[in-house]
C-alpha cells in the first residue's frame, strides 16, 4: 500500500476502534480498564466477577500488607495543631 492508502486504512481502524470502545463503555467496562488493556498490548483485562471481594480494595487490608501498618490516617501528619 502506498502512504495515502495506509493513512486511509488507519482512519478506518481508528473509527472502528472508537466504536468498539463506546460499546465496551456502554456495557459497563470503565474506560481506564479499556485503556490499560490497550497499553498492555491487547491482552485481556482481568475482570473479577461481580461481588467478588478483592483484598486491599476496601476497608480490609490485603495479605500483601505487612503486619503493624496502621489503618486510617495517622494523627499529626496534616498539621492539626
């Protein structure tokens, strides 16, 4: 293909990609997750099933936190005085 044809094909692919992205967003996938999948070389994003509790993503610390790390905001760091 010559450069003009390649540019036209690239425009077609971009339009198709935009349409697919809109469909994914409409199905409830966050745009950040879509972009992360694109930056990862097109690998499928790992999406936990709805309702699955992910360690470290809520009120409870995950197993990757060392013991003794305080939960919540430590006092005195914000200049409360």
